[in-house]
C-alpha cells in the first residue's frame, strides 16, 4: 500500500523530504545490488522484492552480465541502530541506501521502499527522502492464547507472513484448547501435529519471525516429581530439536492455591512458580546459548503489590521475562502509573500480553476497532514486549492487529483513528467505506464504551428518515462486503454480515408497524423478523434494529438473554 505524504510522516518514526521526486523510466524499480552489510551476503528471502521491485544480484567472479538496472541499492551495516531498526536514503542520483543492524532491519527497509514507490504512466516515482525508523519495543507480535477452536495451521502460516509484512517479529504458540499445550502437557505431540509445528517454525525462520513455544503445566504439575520435570524437559527438548530457541511457561488461569505435597514442599504459589520457571531456565541454558524464557504468572492482571509478586521478584531468575495484561484481563487503559508500579512489583522485564481483539468471552461478537488507551511511553516503564491476543477469527483480527502493529512500532506517535483508517483501507481496498461502516457497528465493548453516535442520535429523536438512511447504508455495506474479494473474510464474517441484513429487515418491520396502518399483518411481520434476529448466534455491537424497536416501546432488553418484543406501542 503506497503511503500519501501525510501518512509517511505518521508511519515512519522520522521521515524527511524537501518535495523533490525521483522519476525513473520503466514500470519496475530495477535495483543493482551491492553490499557492505556482511561478507557472506546471505540475504536469500530477506529482501522482499517482487512485482514493482527487482533485485539484480552482482555477477560472480568471471561472469559477465548485460543486465542493468535503473537504480543502485547499497546495503550497509549500522550497529548504532536498535534491533530491527533501519535507515533508508533515496537520493536524486537514483542511489538507494538501506542501513540496519540486522537482517530484519534490511527487510523492513525494503518494505519501506515498497510503500514509498509509485508506478504511474510506465515510470517509477520515489520521493527524494530519508527515513530513520526504529521500534518502541524489541518484541512485537501475536500470541495465539485464546480459548475455543484453535487456528488452523494455514491460519498460523498466514499470520507469520502478516507479521513479517507489518514490522512484527514474534509468534507465540499457546492455544488454550490444544490439549498437548495444557491438559496433556506431559504427552508428546502426535507425529502429524509435531510435523506441522516444525513446518510453522520453518515458516517463521523464512520470514524472520521468532517462534515461541509456550507450555502450561500449572494445573497438575507436582513440584517434587522428577518424573514430571523429565516430561516437561522432554517436551522442550523436542522443540529444541527443530530449532526453537524461545519459550514461555504459562501459569495463567489455574487454581494456584497449593495443596497436598506441593504445599508442604514449597509453601507458597509464588515460590513454587519461581522454582518451576528457574528449573526450566536452567534446563534451557544447559542446552543452548541465548535461549529466551518468559513466564506468565497466575496474578497476571492485578495492579497492586502482593506476596505472590514479592516472591516472584525475589526468587525468579533475573533473565526471565514476566507477562501481564494490564490492570484487568481486558484493560480499557494501560497508563503510566500501573505500568510503572507493576514493573517494580515484579522486578523483571515486563511483556504486555494485550487481550485485543480477543473475543473468546464474547463468541457472538466481532471486534473490529483500533487499540486505544495504551501509554505512549510504555517502553520506558520496564516493558520490552507487546503481544496481541487475537480473535478465533484470524482474518477478521487483521484490522485491529494492523493498528496494534503501529502502536508496537511507534507508541509515542500512535493515533488510533488514523491507524484504523490505514488498516481498513489496506484490508478492504475499494470497499474501504463499506468496511469502515461495518467496523463501526462492531466496537470492542469490553474496552470502549463510546461509538454508535449517529445511531443513538437518530434513535433518541425517533428520526425515521435518518434511520432509513442508516439502515440503507448498513444493507449496502453488508451486501457489498459479502462480495469482497477475500474468501477467508467472507467465510468468517458472513454470520455477522447476514445478521446485519436481518437487522435491516427488522427495522423495516418496525417502521411499518409505527408508520403504517397496522393490523395483524404488520404484527406478524414484526414477530417474524424479530425471531429471525434472535435465531442468529451472533450480533452486532450496535444492535441497531433492536434499539430502534426499543425507542418505540416495541422491545425491551432482558439481561444477558438479549432483546425481546413487548408489542406495546409507546407513543403511537
């Protein structure tokens, strides 16, 4: 997606140009490559060049070539840049320089070149510009950590490619309902599943995304049992055998009150969890250099100090990272005070496990709005990572995750509405307007209580012409999105798109009831449309037709069971 001049100032941390443009003949940017990055010149797969950009490798010794480019591309090593950071310079002489301290930085620099390039009238157009771009957090990514049906391996593969294209660098495998991750943690993976995990790890390597294997043994681990630790180490050893170097021990969502021999042996759960994590750390350290280990404590969401946290900060090995989710499981805000306090309470590098846009507690909802309410200076409060926990619906998660990627890369400049606009445009293309309207019907009610103002105003004033406009637009948007050239989105979102059309039909029955001649036919139509809506296992967050029916006294909200018709007429 090519960025406008305004968007460049937002997307890149530092962007400089003086309005000059480099115009090159040809419908491809053909770059003659030279490098001072490393002697081995091993960049295969790490310089994403396709379509409008072609890399022309230098010929080998004694090999002549007549292939010429229209630009020169120089790669340089620059160790002062942060990990994953890069510098991109485009000069008026058609020389392009990408400097980085690692291969991911080179990749992101090439991605930036793609976003700046325009092809018009058979010519390549690039701004004469300089970009200096470095991330706010060293670790940025996705944790598949929700309850319910886990993603398919095809979804996981796609998520890896998506992260690589959006400056994220970590995929954490932790599906709650994978039995071998949690319930059957002692048992080895069946051969077929293990082969798919190995394939996923290879895909991560190909795209320079770190694969994290997470395991959750806390429900029934016996802390004195050498057999249990042997099973745990065997599970980790299998992952090490396929090249995994990053791990997480998850002790979340368990009954962490110690009983029986566990209580006699280690006395308190904080001591016990530090003990287990330290043993895992020692094992990993004995097997490889530079392994990463994070742990998710049982008290992963509180914002006050506790005995449990005191034990973690006092006993947990200094190199182990600690997850938390903010001051609540679904935290509407993560501000400076709670972030700073918890950094001190745990006494370790904190990794934010952000439960956005996860919907495992709201299976009937899609959440399609941007991340909001995160402290712009979070990286200065002991936080080294931000990972998002998506929805069961991978494709639909992309809209919010794109905004998360913007925050992860440059939290200091993050603007939710602008990121949302960019994300929706990238996702929906020419149906951007329809997609944004649909997104605005599906806001994350656990994190944001605003929205739906246009609907609220029309409902509160019983403005029938305005409601007609609103529902006509909802019908148009849902109908067009059912034709979007994205089969995966259509498959995942169809229940909600069809529910939107059912809401339109319900509104028209309400309208006929309150403006027409009435009679048994209108009553029967209203009942039928209402039952059709209630039969859907999903709903829109805006609940538009039911709110309209409620305004005229035709329906009432009855707790968690939702709306029901009352068949009274209010002010008729």
